[in-house]
C-alpha cells in the first residue's frame, strides 16, 4: 500500500473541517492547526496544534509545513468575533478581511518555502457574488462560471477573490517553482431543510424572505459526502495545469443541484468531480410542501423567477 500523503489542515476546529475529519483522519497523515483547539460546541478537537498563521513572523510556524504534501486552508478570522461578537457594518469590515488576505499569503508563502506541492484554498461563492445578487436572481444571467472576473459588492467576497488572485503568482512559476493551487468556492455546506426558512418568511417572494433564501440555498447546497469528494479530488488529482501550463484552478463547491446557478464544469473536467447528491431530491418533501404543493404561497422556480 502506498504511503499516506501528509496533509496540513488549517481551521481544523471549524465547521467545514468537522465534515472532513471523519474520513480524512484515516485517509491522510493529518497535521491539524487552528488558533483554538475546541469546536463551536466547546468540545476539544483531538490533535490540534494551536498556532496563529496570521502572524507575519512566518518563522514561528514554518516547521508545521515541513514534509507536507498538501495544505487545505480553511482558517478564517471572523469579523464578528474580532468585533466582540457583534458583526460590524459591511463598510467597516475591510481591516479584518485584509488580515485574512494576509493570512492566505502567509499560507502560500510558507507552503512555497517548505516545498509543499499543492495548496487547496477555501474560497467562497462570495468571491463572485455580485453576479448572483445583481443578475442571476433578476433573471439577467443564468449561470456563473469560474472563468468570469470575480467581483463582489462586499469586503468578505473581495477577500475571497483576493485569495484566488494571490495564488496565481505562486502557481505561475515566477518565483522559481510552480506551487499547485486549487480554489474551492464553497457554496452552502449545511442542512438546507425547509424548516430552517419557513418561519422567517412573510409568505411572499421578497428579497430576504425565508422562502426566497430556501430556493437560493437549494441551488447552493453542498452535501457532506460531496464536500469530502471534492476536497479529496483537489488533493489527489495528479495534473491540474491549465492550457498555459499553470497549475491554478478555481472550482465551485456545490452538489449536483437541479437549481444550481454556478457552473461545475471545471470541477468535473479537471478534477473528475461527480457529485452524488441533488438538493431537489434530498429535500423533495420540503419543496413540495413549501414551493410546489397546493398550499404553497410562492412559485417553485428559481429565486426571482
């Protein structure tokens, strides 16, 4: 049996990591890192090394990258946590998001210096969320693809787009070698049962209503097993170079949803990703009850449809 790959996972006490760890602990030789060693419920996460990768002194954590084959960067500083638990106004979030961009660069640089082959970066659908807000839900566009210019109307999305563009110089070979970079624009990696939304709805299809969010999240849903497959393929696919020979890839992280408005083309073509779940099937009972049944108060089509 071939040796296990050594994988450094940042943000290891976080929510997305909790969906990866049950399988990945057996599949890889994991090195877990976070600024805390307890999850959101206050329970200890075994084997987590406490380190702050946002610290500009990379020598303090350089050894964590030694001997690593791939890095999965899920680490993130929350603007609400940095503001004492209260979310600041959108226009006031630049500084905290800029610190997240700096942390992403610390990860790229530390991986590059240590000879790591590949970095898988947790980007977000928000890296290009202007298209969704301004065009998709107003029926002026049908689908957003990863090759479109990433534009956002908020600093969180801007930071995620910055992660993506920051990876390109490292992947291009301009610094001496090519660091392979995969950016996953994560969708909605959570339960999107209708019960989460119906009580927040006014019963009409208005922007921000519960049922509108339900319809949106049906398109954005990412199941746990599809998340694990996508990240696994991001680690293990041998060749991710584009037509120009640059190993830099952006993919959307969603299941094979009937209501999807983000393209999975690059994930399928380059990584061989084959999602097993579809929110239309998984949540069929909720869809009939809230959107398409006789008592439904709004149409069953896509958001804004």
